[in-house]
C-alpha cells in the first residue's frame, strides 16, 4: 500500500513538472519566439535544471511539439456549426459575426495558456522566416479554411479569387 502511494505521488509530481515546463515554454516562446528562447530561459525560475526538458520532452523541439499538441486539444477554436444551415443573407451575416467575434475573443484572452497561444501566433506571423512552433499550420490554417468556406457562402458566384481576397482581408483585420 505504501509503495503504491509513493508511485502516485511520483506520477503526480512528474505531471506537475511537465505542466510547469509547458507553461514556461509557452511564455518564453511567446516572449522571444522559438529561436530566441533558450532551454535555460525556459527552466529559469522553475527551480529545475535544463535536463528536465530532456527528461520530459527529449529536447526544446519536443517541448514545442508537446505545446502545440496540447493547444490543439484544449482550445475551442471558432467553427461554423453547419454551413448547410446558412441559407439566407441574414444567417450568413450572423454566422460571420459570430465566427469573427469568437476569433477576436480567443486572440484577446488574458488567461493562461490562451494568452500565450495568441502571442505565439502573433510572433510566428511576424517572423515567418524563423523556425516556427507550427501553430499557424497546425491550428490556425484549419480555422482559416473554415472561415474561407463561410465567406464563400456569401460571395455571389463563389468566385475563388474574390473569396480568397475577402477572406484574407477580414482575417488580417481581425488578427
């Protein structure tokens, strides 16, 4: 019985260490970008060594991948519930407003880790030449494609070039 309790304590401690390292990683990547954040920056102030990153994630890149995977699981990103139900101009306008409002709320959130997600995404967008944490491709591009499909519903003739231009214009103004 005592051995089982010790194992549970060890497992809980490891999970807590992993969570703290991920939050610290999000904060440093958001502040300095992936390339600018060192492993020492990430573990600084946590009371653990740089080996903790290796133990839990294998490397800084492993930490970044774990962060993206966690963000993909935990975020409720804006989505179009049922595009087939958008049959009128009014329904389309309501759906676009709701989608944009949800996106603005997400990008302006102050809670952890949402604020780190927003900052990471902004950093990636501003530094496209830098090594990315891949939030853009992994998380935001599927959202962009949904948004583009929603915009297409309101474009007469659904001309692809007009749809893309309208989507990019609205997207860039929101973010």
